[in-house]
C-alpha cells in the first residue's frame, strides 16, 4: 500500500487544489491566490515526472534485487534536490492558503 498510497495522494493533492481553485473562481473570492496554489500544487508533481525522477524512484523502491548502477546513481544524485524542491513548493502553497481569510 505504501507506493500505491503515495501515488494516490500525489494525484489527489493537486486535484483538490484544482477543485479549490474552481470554487474560488465560482465564488469570485481570492482567485489570484487560488491560482498560485493550484499552479504550485501541479508544479511539484510535474517536476518529479519531467525530470524522470518519479520513474527512477519507483524502480528503486519496488526493487527486490540488485539495482543497476546507472539507476542507483541517478536516484542518489536527484533524491535530495527533488524532495527539497517539492517541499519548498508545497510549503509556499500552504503558506498562500494560510493567508486567505475564511470569510
């Protein structure tokens, strides 16, 4: 369930941000902030996919045997930068959400 759960959550998060943005547009409230949140929410997912890291990470985490040196090297070299970027993007998105008043 770990990898599947992660993949489900990694898609649900930007989808929920998109629904939030649609609601903001529908109510004509905080549209610019909602657009920033939705762009950032999709950006972290796109960055993992565009760099190829998502595929490498999946191969490493699902591996039950020897991992080819090329795959291991890419995983080691990209793991921290990709996760730091993702973390920063999501923290900014969360910060933007926190600036929105409830009413």
